[in-house]
């Protein structure tokens, strides 16, 4: 007799509009499997990085930076990557600052890709770790001189009255023509190759569904926005959920290789990772 019991798979992702958009179809059982059911674990990216290090998640979003630490236990999916093509993390301040020397910059986590990127271009500041949602408050209260901003703040910083101190995407583009790697989706190596491919294919199908039904998926993802307008939410979501998210392709791989190579040259990492990528249809 056939065993119809599905295997429970823990699926980690952030409570951000772009992740909610990607996983809309899985969350609402529009994309499903005869073999797996997903338990969503919704945490900020630094927490997901730490949970992956502890091997607490079957599949999850992680920072490209954190993959260096977890590569022995997880493989990279060819879908779900967050790549910044001409945009990405920025450092902002309330007032004009002529130098970064000895200033205090708030960061959203030491294992975030944004922090490793910042270190590629800034080595003379003091870095202080905050929860992402506390960064603007810390800046407004003068607890820090500047803040490393990810998510919707990359779009809204001007209307909030902040100024760019370090334009990381501009610095990156002056050296590399490929997109900035920020996030990856990974799956445990303890799954068989066939299981890894099926889980990856389910996530790819969910992303494709969202991109084919943008307004529907956006309605859902708006629940996870940080009080921004629908236009801002849509702009942000489509910055990070696009063709590079469906398939990381050669542009994303070259971006990853440049990212890790530059970090290695600056002695920010100890070795190059093995980019072991699961290929799906």
C-alpha cells in the first residue's frame, strides 16, 4: 500500500515583502507536492543565518556571506537568489560626513552580505550590530553616526531625510559588471539529490507563479511591508524577485565569484567556497 504521509520540511525565510512574494504560492498551497509539506520559519536574515549554522532548517534563505560557514551542510539552489543589479545596500547618515574614519556605523548583522560588502570598501570605521528594524532609530537618536541599510530603506532613505555616505552599488559597478550577490536559498545535503531537486523545483515554481501573478502575490506580500506604499513595495519586490531569482545563471555565479575573491584578497574570508549549485528545469 502506498504511503501517503508527506515529509515535513522546515522552510526558513525573512518577514520581508520580497520573500513573502516569492513564497506566496507555496504558502497558499497553489504550488504543492505529493512528497513534502512545508513548515514556514519566519525570522530576520541574521537569525536564519544562525539557524542554518546550527543545522536547524531543512531549506532556507541565507546571506551569501553566511554560505561560507554552512557550505558543508547545505547546497545552493539555482533559484531564490537576491541579486542587486545596479542597486543594493547603502550606508546613510543624517548629516554630511567628510570621512568614515573612526565613525560608528550600525550594521544589520555580522553574517549579512551587506556587512561583508561594506568591509570591502570601508575599513576605518567602528561597526556596531543592531536588529535591522532598530537601525533608523539608532541613527535618529545619535547612537550611531551612520547606518548600513538593506530592504525598503534603499528606496525611501531620501524622503526620510538621510544622505548617502557610502554608495556600495556604485563602488561595486566600478569594478564588476555582474550583479551584487546578497541572498541565496539553500537546502540540506542530508536530502537525496532527487529530493534536493524536487524541493528546489517547488520553490522555483512558486517564484514563477508570483512573477506571472504580480498583483495577486503583491497583495499578500504587502502584509509584510514596513508601512510603505504599494508603489514602493512593488518597486522593492521586483528589484529582488526577477529573472536572476528564477535562475541564478552565469551572471549571478560570476557575481558570487567576484564577491568571494575580493573578500579573500582583503583577508576578510579564509578560503573560497565551493559553489555547489542544484540545477533544476
